[in-house]
């Protein structure tokens, strides 16, 4: 009789955007704290420096986070705010739908 395989830990990708001069330290700590609250493992931390110049579909770093979900190496993309993906509601919803079609979800890290 074989022993059952333990379930794999829940994996999240933290996706952050970086301004011109500052590293998003506070946002990273907030996302890490949120993940710890639910015992999520962080499989990747992405800090995107090109987020201000293009929409979600034209950001290679955001697409890399999505690819982790598509490849089943992550279960969720953890962000500090919806505006991290896009300040435009329709763009956020469209990207969120793509993540959900890949059997994942986007989670906004809220203070606990």
C-alpha cells in the first residue's frame, strides 16, 4: 500500500510595479504578509519597471506572471492594488478573466 502524496502548497506570484526612483518595498511587505496569513508559498516575485508605459497585454513581466498560472506553477497572482494591473476597470477585468480561464485568480493583498 502506497502512502498518499501530500498536497502541494498553494503557490502565488507577487506582481509589483516599480516607479522611476523607488523600489516598492511597502507593497512587497504587504503582499508577503498577506501570503503568510494564508500559508501561501511565493513561487516568484516580479517587479515590473515598464508598467507605466503600456497596458497589461503589452507587459512581458505581467505575461510571465500569467504564464506561471498557465503552466500550473502558481495558483494566484498577488497584487497590492487593482491599479497594479490597470487603473482602467475594463483592462483589469479582462486580464483577471484570462487568469481565471487558466484556473487561477488575482488577489489584492489587503491589510489584515
